[in-house]
C-alpha cells in the first residue's frame, strides 16, 4: 500500500463532509493514491448516504479510501452550526494530520473548511489553518498561495505577504524580509507546479504603488528593496507594480505568480475569476497541504447543494504535488 493522502473532514456542521464525498466520487477511476479520511465516522456515513459514495475500505487497487478518528468518542449525530464539539474535533483532526505528515505516515493533507469564529468560541486560540500548520511544523516559514483558473482556463496564482490581519495592522507587518521571502516561495511554487517560467509580479501596498512617495513610502522603503534583493538571488521578480493593473497583467500571462501585500488585495481578484475553483496551498511546509478556497457555508449544510469543485481541485493539486519529486522550500536566510 502506498503512503496515503490525508483528508480532514473539517467542521462537520458545515459542508465539509458533503464536499469531501462528492469530490471523491468525482475522482472516480482516475489514477491516484490511497486516501485516509480523518474525521467522524457517523457524519461521514450520513454524507455518504446523501450522495451515494461507498467510502468503505477496498480490498485492492489504487484509490482506496479509509476512515479513522483519533478522538476517543464519536460526535453527537445532531449538532447546531458551529457547535463547540464540532470546532474542537476539526482542530484535533488538523493536528493529527500534521503529525502524521511529519512522521511520513501521510503523503500530504487536504483540509475541508473550518470556521475560525467557532474555534475561538470553543476556547481554542486560532488564527488560521495556515498558521497552525506552520507552528506544528516547527514554526516553518510558509506562504499562503491561492490559485484558480477563470472560465477560459487562464490562471491567477497569488501568494500573500500578510495573511489574517486587521487592515490597520498590515503596513507595520510588511517587512523587507517578508516580501523577499514571499518572492522566493512564489518562484519555488511555480517550479513545483512544473511551469516553464517563474516570473513573479509584486504588488504595491498603496494606490498607484505609492505614486513615488506621494501616497505612501512602503514601496520605496520596503517593497522595492526587497524585490531588488530577490533579483540579486536569481529571481525573475518585477515590482512594486500598482495592484489595480498587476492582476490584469498576470491573467493575460505576463506573470506566473503575483505577490500581494494583504489578504483581500490578493483574494478579491482571484475569487472574482474562479470562486468555485480556487485552491489554498500552504507553500514552504515540509509536506503538501491544500484546501478548498471557501468556508464552512453553514447555510448550505444539509441541503445537498454544496458544490465540490474547489475541494476536487484541492485534491487534484495535492495528488499532483505529492506525485512529483518534491522540491524543498528555499531556506530561511
């Protein structure tokens, strides 16, 4: 048996179980690894019955999928959206997946959506899945990359310098080291994806990329020097570029990856062109971790209407990355 690819079930009161079984059904007979679902058996079985997927162990052949729950007791069959029990279970499964990846027991992990507010209400300090995995991997220097194609098959790939921060805290959080590191991770990601080039476009923070200092000094003092350092290390890096034109340039093929300064600067354009197809990839971990680029969608849970497109894309990307010869993340210098 090959080393399986892990899947965490996420917040079971959201759409995680449904999109997991729908995505696995959509994979069908495609070549791929074995899967190990870390999650509650009862919630998975109910989702299974709703879409008609048999997730039980298969005797032979690739693409087997198993289920385990490292927790000592099953979840109640009925829980309200965002229930503390579901939130705590979701974090337990994330931690278990990370530990198994680090021990080499999983080839990587695809994580179904969790709800940050529900986790915090359950008494667990939590910033995000990206930050949790980085900490569990020994405070690894990672980047949050989001990628999606538009309806014509044109890709946007966006790596964030800052992630889950209030907007007022973003300028102080942007440093020359973080921008340069993001450029290096972006280029490494392009190579891991097998792209023929690794051109990185770096967004400015302020309107018009600061307008030569008239609208802000971060571009001249931090971002431009960081881009220069990245070029000196061999990177094909351009920037800072005004964000209101950079994403258009990337979509038409001028850049393989965009480095954005903050969450919504990068994610708003990406979700505009590929909301149902977006994937979140944590670049720089010592293992592969992807997830769908959307939340728990409590309003859709149990309706049967949740679309699995993003989860399916996350699974396919994880399969691609784990099958390829892994390139170690650039060292944190």
